């Protein structure tokens, strides 16, 4: 099932987006608890401040309990604090994987026309606006596909292609224990840090911000 939704009725666009991904990931976790080899979660995001990354970090313990692993492609490596938190979460979910297997950087500007994407297993996925779009200028519409293995397969192919075209994120930016070196290669942060999540405000299926 595909649902298209607009967040124009929400007074808080950012909170509505977080609520939808929180409910989607919660549903994914519940399904994965009954599977011996649960599917993974893959994310293609503008930055570690994007809603799916924030929810992944928030639900780290539940994901780990269900045996779910995750991989992420980012267009931006800032905000740095969010990046380090996201990397710590990915490392916790995949303790034996190295940096290059967990998180990559879509450094090539030609990759930024790809849309943000989240794949929760094989048959549930989300598609947002292009990664190059500023957070305050993006399209307020989003797509959630549920019980849709065809959409899940397309998401998997897209992620694999973007992963192969991206590069490993610089290790010194991922580990909070290291001194972070400033670099002109990274843009200033444009996304606000999320400080809290309220309970979901609408039921499944979810869609668009």
C-alpha cells in the first residue's frame, strides 16, 4: 500500500516527521521480533539530523534486542555531534563491522539529486525529498509504502547503487574520542538538533510530512 500525505495540517512539521518514522520503525521492530534472521534497515539521508537517523538512535536498544542492523548513506557530515551519535548507534547494532561497512558519504555532488530514503526490512519503505534540498525548503510531501515488496526491492537496488558510488566517511569525524579536525570540505550545519520526541500523533499507515 502506498500512502501520500502532507503535513500542512501539523503545526510542527519536524515533530510530525519524527512521529511518523517513530511509528514506522516501531512497527518494523515488532515484526522483526518473530523472525530468526531479521532484515536490516537502510537509510539514505541528507544528514545525521534527518528524522529517520534521530529515530534510529532513539530506538537503539529495541533494534538491538530484535537483532536489527542498519547502514546509512549521508549527503552531509554535519552536524558533527549527530554524526557521532549515529555512528555509535550503528556500531552498537553491528559490533563486528568496520566503519566502511556502516556509514558512507555521498561526496560526489551528482549523487545529491537522489531522494532521502528509508527501508525498514523488505516490504516497508519511505521516500522523501532530494538530499541536496535545504531542510527549510524541501517538499512537504512524502511516501510510505507498506506491505509492498516491490517498492522494497526498488529501495534495495537504489541503496546498493548509491552505496557503491559513495565513499567511507572520514574516521576522525566518527569517533568522539578523537580530536575533530576542521575541514573546508564540510558544509556548516543547517539542521536543528532534535531534543525530544512526543508520542505519535497519527496511526499507521503513515505518510508524508
